[in-house]
């Protein structure tokens, strides 16, 4: 298995595909900016650093399929607005799943985007 794993430690925004073939999917756990999101009613994606639009754009440059791990309080309407802004002509299905802690509280949400996840 280890021959199939390659670790690349670099700025994600500078990532260039070294594989010479399509990348099946991108999984991202971007920085939420510390624990202050816990006390905010709604997590504001515009506060994310690096800039969330750049993260989104770069992800879809790398692969057609993107999985994002985001705070549970993410505003899904804001997320859709971002997707529309970055890709005005793109039609994307979003599948949203909650991630549950052992204590039964919801930690975050997983967003699945792209044709790989259109299983309906
Ligand atoms: C929410 S944490 C993810 C932690 C990871 N999921 C884990 O379980 O260890 C966000 C991570 O993104 C990294 N990061 C921030 N900006 C980055 C960038 N431009 N390129 C690559 N990684 C970055 C941070 O260093 C941090 O480790």
C-alpha cells in the first residue's frame, strides 16, 4: 500500500498535479480559524483564511469531485452563493452529511460535490 501513497507537503494553493492523470477527488479540511466559530451562531465562510473562494477554485481545478469538512454552523446558502460566484455556469449537486462526535453532538458537516457523488 505505501507505494501507492505520496505525501506532498506544500501550499495547497500552489499544488500542481504531479501524477499525469486525472485526480479522482480532493478532500479538504480547511482552517476554520480557531474555536471562535463555536460561539458564533452562523459560521461566516468569508472569514476563512486562505480565502474560501480561492480554496474552492483551486479544488475544482484539481478534480471534478471535492469533499469539504466544514463547521456544523456553516451557512449552506452562503456556500451555494460562493459556488455560484466562483463557477457561475456550473451546476453542482451538494450532498451534506453531519459528522457526529462520540458525545452525540455534531462536530461538523461534510459536503460532497461533483459527479462522483450523484448517486440518486
Ligand atoms: C482544520 S486544520 C485540518 C487538520 C487536519 N484535518 C487534521 O486532522 O490534522 C487546517 C489545516 O490546514 C492547513 N493549511 C492552512 N493553509 C494551508 C495551505 N495554504 N496549504 C496547505 N495547508 C494549509 C493548516 O496548517 C491546518 O493544519
